């Protein structure tokens, strides 16, 4: 398999020394076989030491690759590793919190749905769909609520790499 058995991301300062940038979110875009399309991953957070350590199954199970049957058949795998941008981090944090706030008050939610033209017959269906989405928004909120991507200066905006085997990969990002 060409996906690394272990990936380590370390935040460093401008002098190349490790820093302890906790809660910096990173994502991956994984391109296969020279295709323009790519697989995305969930976002992953650095620990109190400014490190993020993922194993192969973390990457597969938290990405669209988990639905692929023939991962071993990929001839070329290129990866783009990136910390989330300041604006995106802030926007997702705010949107997930707003969504949760709106959906927690059932009476207000029902009134809003009625104002938007839902009938009493299909309000329950709409509320069930909204509650399912709220579960994902709660996950986003937990991940993003203490992220610091919008509070730091990201110097290394991305790293591109080609994975030719499953050897361990170490990536260093300058974040101050």
C-alpha cells in the first residue's frame, strides 16, 4: 500500500525549532493516479506538543478512501497537507455554533419552519432532518471551538508530497 503507515506533523518556529502550537487543525487532499479529483479527510488537531500523529487507518477511516475497495491498486498517490485557513476556521466555528443554537430551541425552530412555508404535516420530517444535521454540527463545534488556526500566523500554507510506499512521513509546518 502506498499510504504511509504513520504520518507525523510538527509545528515549528521560524528558526526550525519545535513549538507547542496546540489545537492547530490540518487536513489532507489525496490525489490518486494523476486524477484531477481528490479524496478529502476529516480535520485533525495538534496535541499540546504541537504534534499530530496519524496512522494509516486514521487517514483511511477519516476520509473518503474508506469507501474504496482497491486502495492497493492505486499507482500514484499525491498528497496535499495543509493547515486550515484563518477565515475558514472562524467561519466554520461560527456556523456550527449558530446552527446548534438555533436547533436547541424546538419552539423557535418550529415557528421558523412555519414562517418558511412548511406545513404542520412535514414539519416533523424537517425537524428530524435538522436534528441529524445538528449531530454533525456538534462534532464540528467540538473540533473547532478551541482551534487556533485563526489566532496564529501560518507561514507554511501547504506541503505537497508523492507517496510511493508506506514509509513513515514527517512534515514540518512553520506556524507562529
